[in-house]
């Protein structure tokens, strides 16, 4: 029986793609994710407290993102905080958390409504 070239090439390409995808999930030192889908994304995990007239309450910035969106970098975080303070919802916002990106994990603080890395 003669094996045709396209199925052999297709199997080889499938195996190569599978190997590439599996190794793409392996961690590298200083990196939290290596897969191409995540390599340019920046995620912020943060706990915020808003103060209005001396009363404090937790602030969930993810409520202010577009539906289905979960990528929140420091510039977007600052824009949401600016909006919440400018509209009078809070006098100030403070908090702390982490920023995860292709270059690793970084500490982030929000002090007097300003994002500080």
C-alpha cells in the first residue's frame, strides 16, 4: 500500500503544532505566562477602598469595564479611578495589589486616587 504525501505532511504539521502549543504553556523564570495570547496582556489584581464624606467602602473596578473584559492595566485603572472621583462618587480611592505582565509581577499602590507602580 502506497502512503500519499499529504497525510504524512499533515500528521507531521499536526505533531509540530501540538508540541509548540504544549511548550508554550511551560513557565520561564520571571514570567507568569508564556503563551502568545497572554504575552502582551497586562492584568491588575487590586483591592480598593473608596472614601466619601468620611465613610469607606470597597470599590470593584471590574464593574466599570466593558462586559466580558478582564484585562486591566495601570492606565485603564487610573482612568476608572479618575472617573469615579470626578463624578463625585468618591472623594478619594486608596488600595494595593499586583500587576501581572509578560515581564513578571509588580506591586501597585493607589494612594490619594493616583496609581503608583
